[in-house]
C-alpha cells in the first residue's frame, strides 16, 4: 500500500483486517500510547504495551501490537522478553536485527542503572538497592548464573563479577577461583548470588554444600562470607536470614 500523502509519519499504515475493517486502535495509536506513558508512567501500561513502546523505535509505520503480544505469550513477561537469548527471540515471527538490538539496549540500560545504585557504595546499608539490582540482572534468565559481589573492609562493593553460567538447574562453581579472585581485588568480604530459572529460590543440597565449601575456603584466608542470595522470579532467599549461614 502506498504511504499516505499527509499524516504522522511515525504512525502505522492503516492496513485493513481480513474482513476489510481497520483495527479500532490504529488511529494515532503511537501518539496516544506515548501520552498514557508520560502521564501515568510504566504502571499505567500492561507488559505488552510497554513492549510496544520499545518496538516503535525498531519498526516504523507498522502495527507492532501483534508482535508485542507474541513476545509476551512466548516468554511470559516483559523481563523475560528483554533477557531472552537472541536465538530464541529470532524464532518469533517478526523479530529481526532492529528488534533484537532495541531489546538489548533497554536491557543493558536497566542493568546499568540498577548497578549504579550499588557499586562503590556500602552494600549492607543499601540492601534493597542490591536486591533490586540482582533481580534486574538475574531473575529472568533461562539458565543459572553465578555471581560474586566483592566488598572491601568497609563493606563497600568494589567488584561484581559473573563467575559461571550453567544449565536450567545447575551451574559449576569452583571455591578456589572465588577466593583467588577475592585476593586479587583485595576483598575483605563476599556475597554470593545465583538465580533459579524455575522461579523457586529454595536452595538445593548442592547449593548448600557449595556455599559451605566457599565459606570454609574464605574463612581460611580471613575473608567473610556475608550471605548467599538465591534469586527467584518474584522473590529471593537469603542464606543468612534462613539459617543456612
């Protein structure tokens, strides 16, 4: 269909439905959705509409609502769409280079913003910000990821490093490498963090045994293990608060 001579060049072209009607929402849809976001913030929009705002940048003059709904239906929620592996994203009809790039930019921006609120700051007095960062970085991953937060003697976060990635229910962790790195960055304390893609943060026997081995290795070098956090989809478990440490 040729482009209209007049009208907003950002809006989707009015492509008719199979029965000849136009989608009822198509007129000025982008303008109205942006206005709702600016007036009410993200809380005013469901996941698929927030996703539409991102897709607007990647796909000009096209109705992106069907694609946004396909992505949410495929991955479950907004966070899981952002963190989905590129190969799986490309399996969704309508996803190309531009869409993958926009999703990766938004994901990186969210993680960098959350990280800026905790890095080089006293972690134990910024616990909520730390939990928010861990959830942003790890809660929606489809495989297990193990990170170590290294703290100095004032409990200021000096390094945040991914140690390993694994499968949907296992990640290989080597206590020797964890404490070796602690010595390299001159850390006085550690916080271990890993995610459970199942969404349930309950520790496994392997999680408990691995934590104990790292604690003993750290103790031998005078390094304190403050906690081990398991990040689930909507909540987290603290080994310290739950009595495992």
